[in-house]
C-alpha cells in the first residue's frame, strides 16, 4: 500500500481541516513526521487505521470512541484517505461522524464509503471491507505497514500459535492446510463407494447366460411372426376388395339422398336470383340520386337555421350600439371638466406631502438631541481606554530590557543538552570497552588450556597424518587376516565329491591348513578404533580452537571499532567545548544558566500576558471608535435629512395652483388624504368610463355592418339551393320513366330490402356447382356398379377372419418387441455392471491413498511445518540488518518450539530469551524483523513499491545506534521501499531532508507544515 493523500478534520487535536500530500513526501523514499510531545503526530496513523478498518489502538467501542476521537471544539469529524493498493489501483476511503446538537456527548458514525478511481471518476464500491482491497487484516496491517506506538515488539513476542496464524494469513499458507479438503474428499469417496456397492447389489442376477437364453427365445418368436405375416397377406387382398365394393354402394345411396334435397331447394334459389338482379339494377341507378337529394335538403335547412341566428345577432348588436351612444352623450360634459379636476387633485397631493414632512422633521429633531448625548459619552470612555494602553506599553518596555535573548538561550540550552549526551555516550562507550577487554582476556585464558601457538594448524595436520598412516597400515593387516579367515572357512567346508565354491573342482588332493586368526582380528580392530578416537579428539580440539579464534577475532574487531568510537566521542566533546563562546556563562555552571533561563521565561510570560492585555484594550478602543463614528454619521444624516425635507416642503408650497395652504394648515394628514383619495377615484372613474364607451362604439359599428352583410349573403345562397333542388327533382322523374316505374315509392320499397348482392350471388353460384357435381357423381357410380351386387354376410365373415389374423400378428409382434427390448436392457445393464466394477476398483485404490493423506495433513501439522520454514527464512533476512545494527554482537534464531531466541556472542554464543533485551536492542531486532516481514509481504503481493511506517523506538537509541538505524533505513530506498518515521529525536530531523512538522496551536489545534 502506498499513501497518496490524507485529509483530517475534527479528529483528536486536529480542529481545522488539514491535508497531507504524500506524493512529495514519498518521492525521496524516506520522510519523517516530527513535532513536540502531544502535538498530534500519532493521530495521523490512527486516522489512516480508522478510515480503513474502523479500528484504533488507543480506543475501542467501549471507550465511547466516536466522542473521544472528535475534537471538543468541533461538531463533526471527517477523514479522507487516497492510496494505491498491491494491484497498483487507486482507491479512496472516507469516514465521518457527527455530534448531536441537543446532546454534546452523543457522537455517532454517519457514513463510511470506499471508492475506486476509474476513467478519471471516483466510483463507489458496494462494500467497505479494507481487507479485500489491501490484502491484510487489521492486526497484520499494524504489524507490517503501519506500526503504532506500543505495538512494535508485538510480532517478536507473539506465541507460536498466534505467530503461525499470522504467517498463515500474510503468506496465504491456508493453501497448505489441506486437512479439510482431504477429509472432504475422503468422505465423498466413502459415499461414492457405498453408493457403488449399493448399486451393484441390484445387478447380481444379470449375467451372460441369462442374456443368451433370452436371445434363443427371441429367435423362436421371430419365426412365428414371419408365418403369421404370410397368412395375413393372403386374407388381406380378398378383404380389401369387399370393403371397397361396400364403400361404393354406400356412397351412391348417400349422393342420391343429397341430390333429392338440392332438387327441393332449386325453385327458391331461382327466385333469389331474379330478386337480386332487380335490386342490383335499381340500386345502381337511383342510389346516387337519393344521396344528392338528401344532401341538398340538408344544405338548405342548415342555411335557413344560420340565417335566423345571424338575424338575432344583428338585433342584439344594434341594441348595444344605441346604449353606448346614449352613455357618451351623458359622459361628455364630465370628461371636458376633467383637466381642472386633475389640477386640484395634484394640489391635494402636495398638501399631503407637506403635512408628512412636517411630522418627520419633528421626529428628527428628537433623535438628533439623543445622539449628541451618546457621542459625548462614547468619547469619554475612549479616552480612558487609550490612557490604559499607554501605561501597559510603558511596562512592556521595562520588562523587555530585563529579558534575555530567546535565540541565545536556545543555543546555550542545545549546547548543554548535547554536552550531556556526549558525556553519557563517553561513559557507556568506556564501559563497553572494559567489558570487551575482559572478554578478550577470557578467550586468551581458554586458549592456554589447549597449549595454543601460532602454528597450531601445522601441528594438528602432522599429528593427523601420522595417525592416518598408522590406521592405514593396521587396516591392511586387518584385510589380510579377514581373507585368511574366509579361506579357512572355505577349506573346512570342502568334501570329496562336492564342488569347490572358488574353482568348481570336485577333487581336493591337498587342502591348506590355517591357524585361528580371531584373536589377532580383535586386537587390530581395537587398535584401529583407538586411532579413530584419537583422530576425532584432534578434530574436536582443532574445531574448538577455531571457534574460540573466531570469537576472538569478532571481539578484537568489536574492540577496535569501540576504541574508534571512543576516540570519536572524545574528539566530538573537545570540538563541542570549543563551541561554547558565551562569556557571560560558564560551561561548568549549568545550574546558573538554568536559573537565568527560567527567570527570562517568567519575564517572557509577563510580556506575553501584557501584550494580550494591550491587544484586548486596543480592540476595545477600536470598537469604541467605530461606535463613535457610527453615532456621528447618524447625527450628520439626521441633520441632512431634516434640511432635505424642509426644502421639499418649500418646493411643494410653491407648486400649489388652485388651493390655498392656509385652509389646510390646521387639518390632519388623514383628513386631507381622504379628500385626495376620493377626488382621485372620481377622476379615474370618469376617464375610464368615457374611454370605455368610446372604444365600444369603435368596435360595435363595424361589427354591426359586417353582420348585416352576412344576413344578405345567406339569403342569396338559400335562393340558389332552392333552384338546384327543383332541377334534381326533374332528373329523378326522368329516371323513373326510363326504368318503367310510376312512383318513387316503388323504388324505395325495393331499396329498403338491403340485399347483400355479393353474398347472394356467391350462394347462388355454390348451389349450381353442387347440383351439377352430384348429378355427374351419381351417373358415374351407377355406371361403375352396373351388373354388380353386395352380400353383407359374406363381408362380415371376411372381416372377422381378417381381424383374427391381424390380432394374432400383433400379439406375436408385441412379444418379439418385448423380448428384443429385454435383451437390449440386459446388455445395457451388463455393460453398466462392468463399468461399476471398474469404478469400484478405482475408488478402493483412491480410498487407500486418501487414508495416507488424512494421516499426513492431520491437525494442521503440515501448515505448521511450512510456517516454520517461512519463519526461519524471515529470521535469516532479519539477521542481515540485526548483525549490522549490533556490530555482530547479537543474532536472532528460532528454537525447537518456533520461539525467537537471541544468540549473545559476548557471552560465548549462548542463547537467551528476547525478553531479556534492553529497550534499544528490542527496537533494533523488532525493526529488523518488521523490515524482513514487510519485504516478504511485498514479494508475496508482487508490488512494485511498498510502504512502512514506524511510530516509536528512536528515543531509546544512542547517537551511534541512531546513525546505524538511519543508515539501514536509507539503504531501503535502493531496495524500492518507502519508509516514514514519527519521532521527536532532533538528530533524525537534521538527517531527513523531507519532513512534515506538526505544530500545536492553542486556538486552532494541530497544524501541518511540510518542510
């Protein structure tokens, strides 16, 4: 996981919204987060853990986590974190929670959402499970990526079972936990075996003998079927001839009956044909004339109705027009006097304004008097505040003269701190050198017991060569005696007539005699064993000396390194002492400096307090100034407004034309206002009524003329239609005469029948075709059956014989089909039985293999075995850095219980518990393990880069150890790793170029500054 951006607001000490852009920090590979204790450094890691997993180290759900995490001055908290996961995809996680406005301590989570950045858009995910996105659970996240305070040694001190579970999750070792899979396979295999055995019980009676027996029976039935088919074929021909004859006689009888029925219907069909022809002729001639007649009648009726409506409209319009003319005659005198009335209306309006302005001027006079009194009061208060500010400013000047320079105090304080650290380092280094001198001396004493000298290897080589030569000589003698012993055994077993085992001869004229060599064999064997023991003893001595010399070399190298470190510390102390350049203080009298510094701090606090008071007083003075300006501005505005209103009164009085001001001087505003409103209403009504009547006259005059023209046009159209109707009646009379009708009523009676001509003609046509067809069919059948007769009894006897033979054939055929199906079924079942037997053998073999695998994977022992391999690899990777950090003094190993132990080379390479390590050593081994674990996680996830955050431990290291740790972390950059450090150690801050500083402001909370 690589962090990209973090936004925090209202969380712990972060009151205001703060954003960290990790892109700039992570580019260098190593960055730091620094700040004073309690500034909010660790809260950054807690924010990342909480937004991803909803978990923190300091608080759990029982601790009212939401309330305690929210800043006490905030009403809502918000966290937003952008990061790149192991698949190199960009994700965003957000969380917020809000405070109940009615209950301060009621804070509840509001929402949590995860997004993925796809095509430049943030797409919400359908879950908020960080484990699926990052690939780590929360416990392993805090062990491998972000290690919070107090958790750095957790992995080191985990029990074997917990550590195995952790390795199982991080490295996906559950793929080696095959116990359940094997057990499931075993159960399934057993179930399949049971099923197969059950299925085979149903195949016990199926065998080849039974199938052969069924085939023989089938052959006999097939012969019976062939004989029955021959008999059926002979009878079938005679039966079919009789059946066809019967069908022809029955058909002739039925057709004659149908023909008789059609002959009865023929007169009716002939009448329908005559009637249809007449209706068709009348319809084609008179139907268009009737339609035209109806159309003309409707048109003339519509025009007459329209004429009557227009006449009514003309009458109503004339009535309205006359009423408007009469109204105009009445309104015209009033409209001519309207101009004079308007002038009087304007004068009344001016008088109303004069009365209003006079009342407003009285109110302004009262407000001006009160404002003047308030201005005097504010000016007096301001003078008191300014006097107090001057006194406080004078006292600050006196205090600043007494205070020492802050930069000077900081420089001297840093000098004394560094001096103390150097003295402490000198003492510790001296103790280390003394301890190593004792260890070197102890090694010299150990070597004395072996009579050690510089050419010991040559000595040992000479002794081993002598012993090897002696052993070789005695071995040759031993082989010679063994051969003699074997030959003696062969000689004792030779008998005449039996073959020799060596040459094969059956004659043995002179058999060699050997003496007993068993005693010599035992003696030589004992000598060879003694020589082997002496050689082994020499090898052990040589190995022991080499081991002691290796330790001696390590201790001597460490002693030389520590001597160099001691000289470096002494040189640094000398240089540091020369840097003390402040003559008013002594490097040996730190207590005197501390007292002056405390006094200066106290003065500085007084100055700050006084400055705060001055600021407060000046702010108060500024408020009073603004208030004074406000009151003065208001007074000026009152005076200006009074003058303006007086000027408006004068203008209004000069604008009066018909009315006298003195007549209205004593009246109230409401009285004059009422008179004015009545006059305005009267004038408005007169004007509106006159204009309305004029407009109505203009509209009605053309309307009336238009409506009269429409009435005239309608009358002309009615005359035209009456002429057309007369001409049409003559056309109908001519048509009646031409078609031999005396009256139009006859035509109407014919057309009222509404005959469907098409349907009637089709019915007539169908009858004619059916009639002629039946007639021809009857003639054909009569000709065909001439001189033939049909005997029903003969047909019944033939039918009975045919059905009996057919039934017999069917029965035999069914028997053949049934037997063939049974044979086919038996053959399939037999093939299935053979396949089941093969499957049973395979499953039984698999059951044996699965039983072996169940024992192999029982109790997750295989997972523990794989986990121990991963742990040993992890231990080897961690030792690469741990050896460098401890100058090859300590090493990490796993014991037989898979628990971590420390090998102490300063104490003869003996092992001891990791719990005996000091705080600094525990940090070093924990850091080495954490880095190795993170590397393994990175390799397992196949990520291009990985991120690692440390939030503790550097305060437990001395200066040199800090340098070694820093060098280790710097080397990680070349390994494509990104490391973040949280610390307050100044030495680290100076070494890390890219850093983020957290500052605690009393008013604004924690603020972030990137350097």
